C-alpha cells in the first residue's frame, strides 16, 4: 500500500494536481496523453526497469475507478529492460569509510540505522519515537506502523548508541518530545523551531553527499554500478542475515519486510522470537571492528560460563551417584 500511494502521488505531483479527485476529473483522452508524456519523461530520468513499477499503480487506480485507458499503447512506450545493476552489497570496510565521512550525529545515526535494520529509505518519514523501543542493549523498530506492510526489525547495540546520541542532541537543543515525535527530522538551526520530518529525498541526499567524499562506486538513477547508493546497505543486511549460521530464513525474511502469507499462521513471529534470531547476526552487522571484538568476547565468555555451569552440574550429579552407590553397599 505504501509503494502504491507513493507512485500515485508521483504522478499527481508531476502534474501539480490538488488531489486524487482532480485526476479523475480529467477527460479520458487527456489522461491518456498525460500518462504517455509521464512515461516519456521517466525514460530520461530513471532506469528502464523502474518505469513499469511506477505505472502499475496508475493502472490499478484507473481500473478501480472505471477509467478506460489504452494500457497496451502505453506499454509500447516502455524502453527495453536492462540487466540489473547494483546487485552487490556494501562491505563492512566500505560502511566504515562512509561513517568516517559523516559530519554530524544525525547522518551517522541514519547510516547505522539502515545498515543495522535493513530498512528502506522510504520508511524514514513514517518512523515515530513510539516505533523504536529498547530490548536488552538493542532496539526493536516497528516499520510502517499501523499499515498493512507493518513489520519489525532491530538495531544493533552500535546503531542503538548512535540513535540515542542523536535524540539526546535534539533534546539538548530544546526540542519537545512525545510518542508522536519523528524519529528523524530535517536539519534545523534551533531545536525549538517547527519539526519537519525527514523525507526520503533528504535521506537519499545524505548518502549522495557522503559518497562523494569516498572512493566507493554506487548506482543510482540509471547509472550502472555494482552497488546501489541506498539499497546497498539493505542488501548488506539481507546478505548477512541469510548467511548467518543457524539463522531461520523465514524470520530473516520477516525482518527484511517480505510478506510470508503461507507461514503467518504457523511460525512464531513474536518480537522475542525475531530478536533471538536477530542476535545471531549482531556481530557481523556491527561496523566498528573494536565493537565487534567486544561482542565476540562477551559471547565467548557466556559460552565458557554456560560450559562451566554444565560441567558443575555433571560433577554434582556424579557425586550424588557415588554417594548413592556407596550407601547401597553399606
């Protein structure tokens, strides 16, 4: 639903129309021309593979409202599809380079938020403070809260720390907070001024500015490279989750925001069960090498402690058995 409305709004805003009723008030012949012109304009701005995904919601909208458009004629305007680029993910070293070029707490929080949660940049404008809750030394994140596309993912301790520092800075600057406050806001001069929610375009621009100061090639707006500017972080999340030992792939898909209709009834998708799976991937999702070593050291210490407890129980059981055997012989 989110993507449907986003693409419908793109068409509305392209023609500077007031609302959806304004679209439906246009004669069919004129609408046909407008859609054709819209497609021709997109051919100069976006990847050929993107155009159909932006037109499908228009077709659904007009068909639902019984507007007769010659869609076959429009599809003939589509350019030939190209081999998909940007299939690779950012490496940990590349994300480290990106973070080294973050100039403020907000941008650092945005990068770590995306890399730790796998969230799409389109979700940022919808995130509220109430959607981000502590769980152990991490945070759970409710994406698209209240929508049919709603799902839960998480932040690593590293990303949690960066987000908390960003929120604390806003509070120090005088911003008033409640549950409905945006998780991320546009840049500001003073914190008490009107809070404007960060937009998808603004998040994309943050990544664009940062990458200009790095040696990392990326793909955006039809320029073919191995890594997509924004999606490369989401791809990294997906790759790590699915390559983590003993990770339940159905849970990884759920945290990635993919719908799993056949398994909704049978699988346990509670926050606790999802988080138990997420924790398995935290070391690899962590960007800072020193933080990763700390996590691995803690995990090793916990394993040693568990082994010591298990050994002590076995020794106690053996001692009791010896006492019982001794009592039988006396």
